[in-house]
């Protein structure tokens, strides 16, 4: 899994993405800490607030779509040493965690996209301002303008 996510320059990968029916995710939430391995993680929302960001996925290459995710969550599970952990995440790390943990339940981001925002990467790069506008003014406070246009790929 580590080789696959590094080769794809991704921020995370779930075992089902490499044809392993195991509840394991590998994530790099912060560059300084390196990859974390979570076994059988569970997510609890800690806020009713959502953030909308354009996501991409190694399982659906060269596509982007806007997805609303909880802005603050708690993740509990076990690490690679079979030690229990509990972590609170906000903003981008919370989005990555929810995205990767969705894979464990057979959900990909395109199952959650905001209507009309799915685009090929080339089109997204060309029309991203228009795609953000499609989300509507009433959602402006939910939109995270700081999210990288290639959300799950490191630059």
C-alpha cells in the first residue's frame, strides 16, 4: 500500500483500493509525521458544520468533484502495532480521513459529490471558478477556498 500511494503521489489509500478486503487505511495527514496506518477505524462527527472541497481519488483518476464533509471528527481504531488510538481531526486532515474511510464501506467520492460538479481534471483546471459558482452563494461559508485543486495529490 505504501508503495502504491507514494508512486501515485497521494495523501492516502485504503486496502480495498489494492484489492485487499481489510479495514486498513494508510494516510499522510501532515508532511512532518509521515504515514499513519489505521486498522478498523471508526469516525464520529464532532460538529454539524461541513466543508466543501473538490476531491480526487486514485480509484477514479483524472476526475474532480465537490464533496461536503464534516469539518471536525474523531477517529478511533488501532495502529500498526495493534495499539488503540483516538485522534481529533479538522479541515483537510478530516476530509482525507473521511475520504479514505469511505473506501472501507465501498463508497467513493463520486457517490457523494454535489450535483453538477463532477469534471475531468483538465476541465476542472479550466473551469474551476465556474464549478465553485455552481455551488451557490448560500454555500459560500461552507467552501474551503484553501483546498488544493488536486486535493489528494501532493505537489
